[in-house]
């Protein structure tokens, strides 16, 4: 890249520009000192920014009304996942209305690219990407999230409820 | 065989000659023409109930079903007109009136007739506003099969199978109209030796196999053809596998051997192929200590060292009919030529029941290649009786053990018998725990082998039909084939066939430039990469 040098007479009048810049800085400083509430800087990590619920952060497995996991282990998310980071082991549920459910559901967070394709693929709103994104961990093992972490981690306060309800669906005769 | 007269007809504009008396669908099936159908199956009688196989016959004002209309001389048929497509679409809509659309949890999804035909003819929004008829789900039909009546389209294939092929008559259609359901009679579950064929022929996910249920989605599996090693019939099968192992076995049509079917026993043989049931490492017992982490090739070489210079009277070989002709030939000729002995014995678990036959497929001889073994023996002039073998007399005993251990009922007893030998060399693909815990062994080597799906070879079945099959996949990569083990035992090295190294890197062998578009060639990076 070539650097252009401005050698005109006009370029020597730089002081007014500097003064204007300092003026703006001063204005904001005074505003923040006298009106602390409207200051937009956050004291991270004590204060955190709330992302919108549509943000594509860590996955959440939703739950049914009774708190059981919503996922039916159809593996469409695993099929759709471009990073091949979802591993599901399905099994027969004792309740014939449920029929199939996951006994293990693991996402390798380090391989995930947070594309949200899993969420798109799920036919029953069982997986969502949530607003959390800060995921510190001490070693690699902490980054393979299992069902417990995906559905019932403390931040989710007992689980996020799915919008797809089997009972309502059965009642409406679908 | 008497030649059947041929007649002329035109199907979708193609002039064909077909056997007199064949139906339109048979004519199309034999000439690889596509036609939607559910109830017709080449191995069963004609039912004509699904009404999906509609075709237009010139000169006939209405559409006809292809499966129950016999081809006549000069008939002109097509199944590509808009009228036929419309009929198939409406036929499909009626099939789906009460269908639960369970696809996400349905094992058939991915290979389902309804899904296929919907993508071909459907793609409509359902016109039904009524509630769906609820039926029984997850019905336990018997020890192997689970029924979901809601998914069933009442094609009656499964009923005809139990009536015509297995002749056990367990299944029937009960009730009428939209209450009709497949079911079994009270106290008579679907329990026969061929029951899982109903799962294969069910065009939808109504019948599912208990063994395969929910273990994999079918689109994660690859398939490949091989020959079943469950018994001496040698059914042609398709093995479904992925990197985690083998998951199921299905029959492949071969009119000379197994028709369209296979038995339930043969579907279980994949289990001994998977890693958890396999001998993975070579083992060696010396000075009372088991060395358990030996590489297969190292174990075989150790065994070869222990056999060096032994006289032909001190050594014996035991083989089973569970290995391919090529392998048996390799190991037997090693013994005949290198070790100069004819002490080769045939360990035959089912000699007494060998001639048994259940009238459909299953045979009493549970080895796929007994005939092949006998031919190899005859070729080398070996004429021994297993009862003459006395392991305590021969010092070095080499045993090529069976793959399918569960059918060797006297397996543990025989192992103890072999353990009397001063030096036992046991080759096996199956995990044998009793061997490493056997206290009477003095010196032993275990060489892990490959199973029948991991190698190419030939089986000769009960009728003398020789069937060559190709390798399907590799489950235990370091295991040896018997041929390789035989080469190592005779003191040779295993050779891997490669191109002549002189020819490997000459200019003529470099692949052509894969980048063909001019504007892409201008991009230097792509151009370079394309040449790599
Ligand atoms: S967000 Fe994308 S990469 Fe991550 S698990 Fe879902 S589909 Fe896979
Ligand atoms: S999360 Fe959704 S898409 Fe994935 S297996 Fe469960 S139900 Fe299927
Ligand atoms: S039978 Fe076919 S269409 Fe019906 S639920 Fe199963 S896969 Fe879906
Ligand atoms: S269970 Fe399957 S094979 Fe039997 S009638 Fe129903 S759809 Fe046909
Ligand atoms: S295949 Fe012809 S009616 Fe079913």
C-alpha cells in the first residue's frame, strides 16, 4: 500500500484539528463525571452485557413440562452439524408415547462453530443456541458438554421449556 | 429348461421383449424401469392393494395397476404421463391420511417408501382436515420385531411372507376400514427363524427390528455385499457398517442361493465382527508369564521361531471350515511344503447335523466353507480323522480357530483338549478368555485374525457353488488374515504389492491438470493446487 503525503500549505494548519479533537474528549469526560449513570463503559467482568436471546452462544437442550429432556434423539442435528461435533446415543423409552430418547448427548464445544444449524434442524425445538458465550475451562475435558450441562446447568435455572408439546399435539389429532 | 415364448411390448417408449405371462411390473423391474409400488414384491404373491403402481395402457380409458396386469402382445404402456403421476400422488395422500409422520424417531427414515414416493410424486400439503385415527404403537410382536400400527400402510407384504415363505401364519390383518391393523393371534407371537425378513420387506417403518432399533440412523451407515458365514447355505448379504463397526445384515437377492431372504441367525453373525468381541492383540505365554500387548505380526514371527526345525511328526495343524478357500490353501500348503507334515485335522463342530436342512435356507452345517476345506484337503492328499489327534503327543499344535464361536458348542472343552500340547499356537478373530486363564498351558501364542468381512476370498457352499466376495471394511486393522499368518509362520515376510517403484514418479503417471476453466487457471493458487 502506498502512503500519500499531503504537502500542501493547508496541511500546516493542524492545530485547529487537534483542538477540536481534545474538545470532544473533554466534553465526554465531563459528561461521564457529572452523569455517571449514562456512561456506557462496563466494568467487565463484574458487569456483563446482556445479549439478546437470539444470540448464538452456548447450546441449551430444552425440557418438557415435567422437566424431562425434550430431545427425541432423531439425530437430525448431528446430521446437519458441519463440524461433526454432536454425539447422541439413543435408547428405547419405557413410555411408548415417548418411544425414543437420548441416554447420552454430547457437544464438543471446541469443535463447534456456533453456526446454529443444529437449532435449525431440530423438529421439536429441543436445542437452542443461548445468549451465554463466556466459557472458561481449565482443561479440554471441560468442553465436551453432556446432557446435564446442556439442559440443567445452574445458569438455566432448572431448564428452559420447549415450545413443542406432545400432549397438545396428540389432542389436536396430528 | 423349456424356453418360454417371448412377446413384444413397449414400455415408456422402449420396445421390449418379455416372457409371456409376466406382469407389467415384472417387465419393468427386469428392465430397470422405475415404478412406484408398495405391495408387490418379486418374492411374494400379488395382492394389488396399495394402488400405487398405476400405469397407462394405450387403448384403455382408465389407469391399471401394473402388478396385476399381464403383458399382452403389442401392449403400449407408460408410467410417466401426468395422469399416472396424479394417480400416484392421490394414492399417496390416501396412504398418509392416518400416518403419524414419525420420521424423526422412525428407524425407516432414510430408506422409507413413503418418503421416497413423496419426494417423487407428492410435495403437496395434506388436504385432510379430520383428526388422525389413533392406533397401537410400540407393539411387541415377538422376540425380534416391534410393530407400529399407525405407520403401517396395510400392504400385507408381511402377512404374505408368513403365509407363503416361512409358512408359519403368525400375522394377519384384523378389523376393517381405518381400524384395520396388523396383529398376531393371542398366544402366538411372531417367532420364527425368518421373522426379520418382514422388517426388510415392510416398505415403511411399521415393522422394526429389536436388535437394530434406535442404534443408528440409516444414513450414517454404508453398505457392502458379502457372503454370510452363518451356515453352509452361503446367503448373499449386505453388511451395513460405519467407523464404529457393523450394525446390521440384510439379504441380497440371489436366485440361485437364497432368493430374497435370509435367516435370523445369520443376521446375528455381525456381532462377533465388532471390536468388543475381537482378539485385538497378539498374546504370548513364556515362562509362566502372559505377554498381552504383542503386535499380531510379532506374535506370528515368534511362533515361527518356536517352530523352527521341528520334525514333521512333532507338529500338527487344526483348521475349521470358517475360513476362505485361499486362506486354507495357504496354511495347509505351508504345513505340507515347509513343515513336511500331513498332520492336518478338520475340526468340524456340526458333522453330525451337517445334512440337516429346514426346507427354506438354514442348514445344519454351521460352517460356510466345509466343502472348500474338503477340496483343499483332497488336493494335498490329506486323509486324517479328528479323533486321531492327540495334542499331548504332538509337541507343537497350530489351531486356526473359528470366527463364529457361539455355534461351536464344544468350544471350551476343545480348547482344554488343545491346551495339552506342549506348545499351542492359536489363531483366532474371536476373543477367547478361557485361553489366557488356562493353567495347564505351558507355552502358547495367540495370533489375532481378521474376520470374513475384512478380507476377500471364496466360500464354497453345501452345493459346491463357489462364491467369491470382496473385503467390506476393516475393524481390527492390525489383525492378520490366515494367508498372512501362514506366510509369517513359514518364515517369509508379508509382501505388500505395489507398483514398480521405478514407475511411481515418472511424468507419464502424474495426473492431468484438474483445473480446466481458464479463469480459474489465472488464479495462481488454484492453479498450483490443482496440479498437486
Ligand atoms: S452450532 Fe453448528 S457446529 Fe455447533 S453443534 Fe450446532 S450445528 Fe454443530
Ligand atoms: S436436539 Fe433436536 S434435532 Fe437433535 S436429536 Fe434431539 S430432537 Fe433431534
Ligand atoms: S414410515 Fe416412513 S414416512 Fe412414516 S414415519 Fe417412518 S420414515 Fe416417516
Ligand atoms: S406392517 Fe409393513 S409390511 Fe406389514 S402390512 Fe404394514 S406396511 Fe405392509
Ligand atoms: S404394487 Fe400394484 S397395487 Fe401395490
